[in-house]
């Protein structure tokens, strides 16, 4: 897959519709409460028979302050004691999950939120040590253990301690360094706070630091975001995610606090994307896919080049072979051929665990058609290519017949130079890399115009 991506404003504007991000297929819109904890346990038993390694996800929902753009499941509180009953029940869930996985090796782990660093150093260490006492962690050199960091909530020694505890990757929320933008979204943090985390990570020997930016926030201009990009490039994180802000106040209550008139217009937002792509590629970052950039030696780039890249609920990943067990309120996991989601509300999560029951709220078991379409979509999103003969051999189908409607839907995109289709391959062309969601949507059996607004915009 070509690592550089060209920019074509006319095509991006033409295809700027609503669509899934495909961190799963089918998407969470298909999840149902008809999928029960018994269904989850059955999936876990089938998964144990295969013996795949595991990935663990822990959701820490607490934040000290509300970021107005944020659509994550979070609980805003200044009271540190609020987390204690949650942690006690998270420990209980660790035990319930671990006793059912037959000692399978854990190679990947992620603490997400919310703000995991809402917990103090002792609590973070306690949770990780409790997990290690119940699960079979891979040797230290074979782990990818990451944690999301809010630079505003870390102590002087937190970063070094987290490295001692076993974390080897950090993800920092930055979004924008411009103070007017920060005030408009209620997230004030200085360049110095972020640089201090990066310096501490370098001293402690982390493998990788990732940084999140958002374009399309209130008061952003080409000049102001250019300055943010210049600062970030100077900091040289190994990975960058540059997300498009999805303004959906009808769905995300916090976003009602953002004044719509202060948001960049469509032309400016497109310009912010172009600026980001141009500046990051000039600085030596490789476009991995969707919103992700990485330095050439990073494992994401290596995985993209050797065909092992995959997408999961945390975005792009190098661990395609793992099942993901998700713990904590609202967390989503994937085991065998099923997705499952925990209770969304804290009180329901706590009450389930108080009864020693796994807090499964809903989920979905993939059909054979789902598995086939997921494979095609994953290949488009991660490798930029589908070998038709491989799909036919793997799923015993005639590709052109099975996907006749999908190929018809793909034809206009091929005419616009986004994708190339022949008798052997479907290939995402350089112009199509920024619109790969549109290409993948041609193979999505659940896309319906009436539901489009339930997704974010592609650009």
C-alpha cells in the first residue's frame, strides 16, 4: 500500500457523507439485549478451544472535568473516593473473567476512559497487579501494554512508575494547543504539561508515545492549527491520530455546550485536513489509514507493509491474532465470533457484579455472511487490497455473484479513481485512501439511508 496520500478537495467534498468507522463489523448498532451473558460464556468456551492469545481492555470512566467535544462514556467528579467501589467491582470482574479463560496468554492490554490517570498511582498499580495475579501475562518483552494519559492529572513520578508497573506505551490526549480553542471545549492544558510527559516517557524508556489531535473544533483556523502541528511535530511522538470532530449535540449532551457558530465551515475543515496530511507527511510520518500516522520504524507501519495490520475497538492494531476481553462499564469486547458490551450505566454494572454475575448488557453473534463481509472490510481498511481468489477459497463463494450489488455500488467510486476493480483484485488507490470508509460501506449489509445520521461524517 502506498504510504503517501494525495489530497483532492473536490472528491472529499463529494463523498463527505455519514458512515461507520468500522472498528467492528457489524457495528454496535446491531448489538441486541437478546445476546445474554450465557451467549458470552458459550463464545468464551468456543474461544478457549482455539487457544488464541488475549487482549485485555479496562474502562476507567472518571474524569475531573468535562471536555465538551467528548462522546466517550464518562463520569465527571472531583471526588477521588468515587472510584473505590468501582475498582472493587472491577477486581471482581477480573476474577470472573480470568477463571474462564483457561490460562491463555495475555499479550496486549489497554487502560482507557474516561481518564485512567484519574486513579492515583497506587490504584493503577493495584489494578494491573490484580490482573497479573489472575491472568497469564506474556513475558515482559512480548507485551504491548498501553494507557491513556491526561497530562493535566499526572504526578511528578507517575510516568516513571507506570513504566515500572509494566506499561510500555502511552497515549496522550492533546486535541489542540491553541488557548482559544481549548477554552471553547473546556480543556485547558499547556505545551509544558505535555512536554513534561514526553520527557518523562523518554527517560523511562517507553516503546511508543501516541498523541491525539482533533480538527474541526470551535475557533480553529488554518493558521492556529498550523502552529499546533508545528509544536506537535517538534515533540516527535511515534504515533499521531488526527480525528475529525463529529458535532452531534442531539446524541452527545456535552456538545450542546459548544456554540455551533464557532465551528469551522466546511471549506475550512477540509483545509485543516489537507494541512494536517501535508505537514505530517513532510515531517516524515507515514499515513497508516483512517486518521492514523506513524514514524516509518513504528510497528503500525511495519504491520501495514507486511499485511498484518488490523482494526479493533481501539483503532488500528498489530495484534490480529488475539481475542479481546473487555472489563469495566460500557466496555466492548470480541471473543470467538461474538461481540459483547458491558452495562452502560455504573449502577447496573455494580449491581450485576454484586450478584457475582458478569455485567453483559448486549452483544451480537456474527452470521456466516457477517464473517465474510467483515473479512472483506478488514482487508480494505487495513491492507487496501482484497484478493478475490483468497476470499473465494476461504468462504466457498463466487465473489462476483455473491457481491454483485456491492460491485455495482463500487463502480462509481472506481470511475472517480478511488478504487481499482478487476477479475483478481480490489485495490484502494491513493486517491481512495482518505475515503476508505466509503469504499468499505459498499460491502456493508446494514447501511440504510435512514440510519446514516447515527454515524459521524467521513471527513
